[in-house]
C-alpha cells in the first residue's frame, strides 16, 4: 500500500503547476475584454437611438432580422384621433376612431374587425394598463420621451414575439401600441415607429 501511495505522489508531483503570474495575466485579459464588450454594446445602442437602457433585463439584438418589415413614410389621409409618420411597408389603416387605431398588412381585408392578431393596435390607456408581474421593459429615450418596450407573454406564459410599447402622454395616460411578431422588430425599431405615432386632442381614453 505504501508503494502505491509513493507512486501516486510522484505522478502528481510531475504535473507542472500554472504560475501565479500566468493566472493573473489571464484574469486581467478577461477583465479588459469585458470592459471592451460593455463599451461596444453601449455605443451601438446609442448610435441606433441616442439612448437605450435595459431595465432588469439584457438588451435584445439591435440588428433587425432580415425578415423585418421596413418602415416607410405614411402618405395617406391621417386617421381620426391619431397622426402617423411611418408605417411598415405595405401596411394600411384598417380602422380608426377617437379611442383606437388599427393597422393591417395588404393581405388583411378587415373581415374580422374585432381581431387583434397580426395587427398593430394603438390606443390611449391609463397607467393601470402597464404590464405587471415579472415583465421588465427596455427603456428608450426618443425625442425627449421615455418609451417602454415590453416583450409580451402568450397564453402559455412564454414570450411570443409580440411587443407592447407605452409612451407617457401626461395626466397618467399612455399611448399603448401592440406590435405583432410578424413584424420581426427589435425594441429600437419599435421605438422609432412610435416616435412617429401620436394622439391628437380628439383622441379619447380607452377604458379596460
């Protein structure tokens, strides 16, 4: 037994220990790389929207998907209660009144006037309509306004790609915009879209 112990001791003694100086260098390189990554992420977000800060959650990709709908100038008649600067290419106003606005793509004939799926829906709501629970928004400063972008949960409690965007309008009200996953938009693109979407003095508060 003593011979076996001696052999094991000799075997382990032949393994070279990593010098402390090498370990220190590795730690220093890792810290420098982390600081570089942090600076690069912050710079990229600032370039995209002037300011973007994740609250309680990491930022999603700032690069739109290849399938992302492109924003184009809105040239049709302005709808009741709202003004629009840009829309996804090929999308149009499906319906609008003093309390809500609905946009749809070219394949949507409006046969289901009460459906929200696959459509952009905007309305003026109170602060009680802000998502609660464990949902944490990305926060963007756009045009002097704070824009909150949430990734909403599906019925199964999992993120489904729908974005909920909220912009303070004063007196505790928010412009609420639901963006469907078919748009493939990042939080930055969503914030850009709502920057060009506003409520007019004719807009009414949506209850519920």
